[in-house]
C-alpha cells in the first residue's frame, strides 16, 4: 500500500486498511518529465492530480502571449483545471511540470463513485475543497489590495522552500509583476 | 417547511421531507437592514449564510482606507468570511447588506453535525464548495489576465440583473478600477 497516499488521506480522516486499498485502486500512478503537460488548453479534463513528487504549475496564456500562473503544486497539493473538471468542460488552463513529477490521478467517474461509496472520502474532499477555496480567497485579496512587496512576502509564506526551485520568471508570472520588479523585492 | 430552503437543497440532492425538516431546524432565519453587518472585521466567525432575499457583500479595507469587494451575494448564494469560518480564526473580511436582506444561518457545529449525520448533505456542501472554488478561480484569472473592459463584461455575465441594484462605486471596487474607468466602460 502507498505510504504517501495513506499519510495524505489519514491526515484528514480515519479509514481502515481495506478501505485504503480500495481507494488506491481507483487512482492511477503517473510519471511526467520536466516541461511535460498533464493538461493542455482546450481539451476535455477528466482527472485531478495529487502530487507525490516534483513541482507542477497551472497557467493560462493571454491574448498578448503572456503567461499568468494560477497555482504552483508541490507534494501533497492537488492540481488540475478544476473549473473544467467539475463542470466537465474543455480546459482554459494548461498544467505542466516544472520538474520531473509523479502524481496520483483520479478520474471524474472514480471520484464520484468513491464519494458515494465511502462517506468519509466525501468528507475528505469537502474539507480539501474548503481549504482550496480559502487559499484562492487569500490570493484574490492579495491581488486586489496588496503591494508587490506584500504579495511577494505572502508567496514566500505560502510556498516555503519554493524560492530555490523556481525560475524567477515563473514567480514574477505568479505575482503579476515584471521580472525587474521581482529582482528589486528580492535583494 | 421553507419552500426556499427546499428548492435550494433539492436542486443538488434528493432528500425526504423528514430529513429536510431536520435540516431546517439546524438553520436560524435572520433579518438584516441595509448597511447592517453580518460579520465585522477582527471578530470570531461562527456562521455561514444562505441568502434568501436582498444583496450582501464581503469586502476588506486596505491600509489606505480603500474598500476591495471580494464577493456580492444575491438569493441562493452563500456568503461569509469562509477563511475565518473554516479555520475558526478571526475575520479579515466584513460582510454587510447593500439592501435589506433575509438569510438562513448555520453554525460551524451544526454544519459539521449535519454532514456527519446525513451523507447527502456532505455531498451537497462538497459540490457547493467545488463550484465556489471554480468561481474564485475565474475571478483570479480575470484579475490577472484581463483588461478592465473584459472584467466588466465577465461581471455582467456572472451577476445578471445586478447592474440596476448596485451603486457604481461598489462595482468599481469589485472590478478593481476607478469610478471614472467604470463610467467609460459603461457608456
């Protein structure tokens, strides 16, 4: 049984080893190389991903060709184009790897079947969704009301240890500042 | 039994009349006048609110005294300081009424008891949370990658019929543009 999956799920709910075995069978383990895409834009999205190793990002390219990063994902984070997944629409985001990564993927059908069969997992995903919601709320408030310097400080707090792994250009794209502004905040 | 609550819940899940009665008993019906606060900043937050009538907003005031609006809520929308509620911390947002409003309030304890007792309600709140997450995701992408004009068009789509009810200053605070910029987009 996956030690990683076990730790991740038991952090929130109590379940038996048999239930955990059943849950694990509904996930697919997948490996991706640096720069490989988990999701490309304008495609159907049928999976969400729990990251076991590596760093992944979700982003969009605007009409001028500029990349805007919605989320970084590290081990124990979930990532996908959630809007496309939950609404079963085509993606507006791309999800790709900043480093070689390993993920647990679960399909829309398996997620719903699992929640129906195991109320504890419905609870697990409700709690995860609530905390995801809260993280996005902080990000909106940050984008609306904070200076570039404050946003940078929030970032360092939210993604501890990320600074050494991420190219500066990607951090700038996440914060919505230019590469030059970021360099000033840094030093 | 409340016709409103019944419609709202049965849009997502199937439940019996007895279950609905039980659910309703866990909610408090509350009335607020225009400008009254459901939540003030820096207070414990122990309730989330389902709006039956009126219009409510959640917002924050930055260090320069400027208001930034995170969310507007109309009938069938849920509103609170969700970050403070789910983490059981003090509020960073204020939630107040733009018009006289009536809401169904449920406490943190009652919400958790209800989800434990009725798995269908755990499902209901997971789905609500997922769609709330998706709405925030769109808003972040909108703030990061769209022009003021595109953000205004998104707003009109997301809040149909709101334009006639909201003071222009509030719409500007939601979009993150000046009152003058909004006037230009308008005409």
